[in-house]
C-alpha cells in the first residue's frame, strides 16, 4: 500500500465518493447482495443506516438515499466473508492483537458464539445455552449487582435498548454507561439546564428556512455526509453557512452532489461563505464575543428575552466584563471578523441554526461552551420558530433512541417509577457508573464483570493502556457484536463473543425502530439473508440472558416479550412519554416525531424559562512550548471501525500514524513534512507517550495539533473530563512534541 500526503481537497463527494462506495459494497458484499442492500438502505419499508444519525426526508426519498459512509457501513456489515471456529483455532488472541483494526474488520462476520476459557490462548466455539449459563453464573457470583457494568453502543434498536435496561435494572443496578457518555453527554446536560430538553430543536425543513447556519466543531463531509445535501439545499434557498473549525475541511468548503450530473462532473456548490479557524477550545470565547456585539448593536429579541428567559441581567454583566483582548486571545479570531459575523447574523430575521458535534462536547469546559451557544439563541429568540434552533449532530444511528429508552445511569425518578409499576418488581434508584466511572471501577476492583451490547469499548474509550488494564481485571468480559474488534482481545479471565444479526439482515419478519438526531422514530426492517443460521437478534440475546440469570419475575416474561416486538413496543408505550399508540405509529411511512417542549417554547426547567448561563469565560491553555492536541476521524472510518487507510479529503493515503501540525510550528520544531515525531501528553497523574508518528503540514492555527482516533486515545488521560458531564476531553490534550530519535 502506497503511503503519501498531498494537498487537501476543497470539495466533498462527487464522482470519487460514488466510486469509493461501489468499490466497497461490491468488493465486500458482492454485486447482488450489495445492490439489494443499497436499494433498501434508508428507504420507507427498508432498514435504517447503521452509520450516522442524520435524519431521512419525511416523505420523498431519493432512490439512493445514502452517502459514502453509509455505503461503507453496509459493505462492512453485509460482507460475504465469515469467521468461525476454524478462524479462531488458527489465530491466538495474541496473534489477533498484533493485527490492525482495519485488518480485523476485513476478516468477516462472526457466525457462532465463542468462549475464551481461563488460561486459554484461543477462543473456541460454545453453544448459546452454555454461553448464557456462563453469564448467569458470573452475575450470580458477584457480591453485589453494582459489580457489573453493562455498556451500550448507539447501534442497538429501541426494542433491544428498552429490554436491556429492563434486564439490568431488574438485576439490581443502574450501571448503564453508553457511548453518549463519550460524545454528546455535554450537549444533553447543557441543553437540559438551559431549555429543559436535551435534544435538538429543529427539523430538516427548518434548514430550508434558515438565514444563517452556524456549523461549529463538526466535519460533516467525513462524519455525517448526508448533511451536505441539506446544507446545499439551504444555500440554494439563500442561507449563509458559517464554518467554525480549527482545520480547513473539504466538507465545509464545497459539495459536489453525487446524484446530480453537475456533481458527477466535478462542479461543486460553495457551502461556507465564512470560515473561521478558531483555536482548539476557543469556541466559547468566539460565541461570547458574537453575543457582546449583538447586544451592543441592540440586535436582540427583547420580547422573547422578557417573556421566555431568566438571568438576562446577569448575562449582560458577564458580557460587559469580557474584554476584546481576552476574547481574541482565547478564540484566535480578530475582533473585526467577529463583528462581521454579527452583521451576518443580525442582517435579516435572526433565523439562526447552530449545529455542533464533538468539537464542542469533548473539552473540560464543554458544558459551559454549549450553554454559551444556547445563550446566543436565547438572545435572538432563535428557538421554537421556523428556520431557527439548536442542532447537536449525533454520531451513531440510534444513540439518541437508546437514551430515550432508558440507557442512562441517571434516569429521572418519573421514568424509574413508571418502569417499576409496569415491571412489578423493585427498580434501583442509586445512580450507576458512567463510562469513565466504569473504567475506574473496573480498575480498582469495584466492578468485576463487563458486558458490551455492541461497540468497541477498549478502542472508543480514553487512556487506552489504563482501560485495557481495567478490562483485564474482570472475571468475565462479554461482547455482542457482528464483527471482530480489539475489545474482544482485551479480556477478563474469561471472555465471550456473542454474534448478532446486523441492521440489514432479516429478523424472522420482525421490524425494529430507531430515533434519529431530530427526534423522529421510524421502523427498520432488515431484508438480507443473515450471515449465519446461528445468529440471534440483540433482543433475543438479551431476553435469554435475562431468563438464565433471573428467570421470569414480577410481570416480566422475558422470552415472551422478545418473541414479538409488538409486545415490547406496548411496554415502551406504557413507560416512555411520547410513545402513545406506538405499534400503530411505528408503521407510518417516515415514522413520527417525538414531543419536544422547547420547540413549543415550553421550558421544563426549574425557572419555567430558558435560562441564560453566566459561566466565566475560559479556555484550555497549554504551557509554553506545548501543543493542544485534538483527536479526530479519518474519512475511511466510522467511530472505531476502520474501513481503510486513506483520508481522501485531507490528502492522506495509506497511513494513519500521523499528526497534523501548522507548517510554521513544524519549522520551529525543526521537523520536515513526513518526519517521525514523538508525543507526550501531560496530566497531573503523569505522562503518556505516542512514538514514531509522522508530522503532516496542514492549514490550522499555531500550537494546535490533531491525530486520529482511536490511535491517539493512549494520550487522553482518564481523569481529563468535561466538568459536569464527565465526558473525556479528547479534543484538548496538552502535549509536547519532539523529533523521534
């Protein structure tokens, strides 16, 4: 494989995206199976994409309603290759650990349960019955239910997630960490405090009515490419797009629509009319500066502020004390550019949508930063009216639905009380462990059992070596998965891998439901023949574990509930607000919207108002001579799944062991393009090291650096988290850099 780096691209998608999609799908799944999968992907009556959570159109959908990332996800899930007992007999755990994450994904679909016995070097096949018995034995042997950790990825369906949290709480614990803890937990906390809702307040239609769309701390071209067609449509309707991001990213500059002739011919629609390359963690200062100018210009919505807000005078005092030298130093954006942005925002009807992702949520001050974004919208009255609102862009396809279903270590009392009444058994109230707390609990012996419903916990989490040590201290680690990943190889004394159906595969004629980023619940029914006759659905696996561990209890008949998902949806209707007539509405073409009180300007906060935040202005500042490193994805990956070694839009081919740096910083370090460098992260508990990565020049602010996730996770201290949300601060890691010796 050739390794090279070239100048970054200035547009996303186009013919290269089409060719990449077809190569991935036809190469892995075959022409017939691959074509069938693509034609059903994101279609009404088909199945929901297992990749990102960007919503589908409510009604008219294109024949190809998917993006390059969705095609790659389906190619990976629907691939023809399978691995079973012969594969595991031929490869020891140590052998498999030596292979790359991309190699793991290429080996194929898991086909039968396998067990790593204590002291063994190889996984071996085990019956489903024995696997469930082992889990029940381990759970029954724990001194307390709180010694078990039950993790969830964002791929699980609503039905599986609801049954899973029911089992965990029936077992006696609220230890339900999930991937939200590591991505948008900061958004949920900040928005709940400010407006009483932890979800976005806009729909796709709002984008077509917006005056200004602020894309801050996100890279849609790589992480949620279907958003680009929405942004293109908004631009053509007259919206101004403002990109705020440290790195220049192709997907924020231009979009060549791959389903339009012009796009296939390489002609792109310019997207961001303004591109502000803010310093890493300088977003709070930028937004506060923008708010300061809008107040000075009296370009705020006084009626909205008077009727719907709380804390305005306190916020005015905060704005008054924020000095321009401080704002400029923290944000890296000159005052005149911030004033120009204020002119853009105030020029028309203040119909502002702000979108953000992990560029805001994974910092020490993430909650305060997102509260500042909400402050801006409250100033403008830009919530609860057409063309305006807040849009946290979720990553995984049903991560929002999992939380709605109760996958959270701190569910509110109303939910738990209703669940207890429906189940007819006691439900624990003590808060459980989130993801970081789970790692610490396993490391210090407070937790001894780990169960992962999807995901790749060892790779997704911070402080890779520390997390690996924590997992290896468990008595049993167990993962429900479709493909081999590194978490299967970092094991407790015993380990199980339980293979499940993919989103695209037929589940005995049953359909599931998911919830997208904009609160739409819709059905999803796999159409492909399962990769193996031995696969079970996630829901069936959970029911049989629960039956083996607890037996039927209270009003719960585990297998009976799982046999017919309509029964599960009846339970969801009884417990979860907004799911009235769930079984009927689940079959509506395009699904249905869940209630969102903030859209109606009903504020479910203690003040019954939208609350301003008056948090002190700050940013994370590295010491002199050090850098602020952020982790990010390449274009050839989704979360921890590595599809290939290229990052087409950033000009990278055949490598992932790289660090992006400003060319002037490279010169100051005496480092040439492509030269090997060593990184050391600094935290109050010591240093962490990453050696021999290649320095790549890139257009970005000085003293900033960027490297790929999950390779750079080894540098993220487990104790470096967002205040309040406890989300790992993977976007602001203090590092020193020197040439490798």
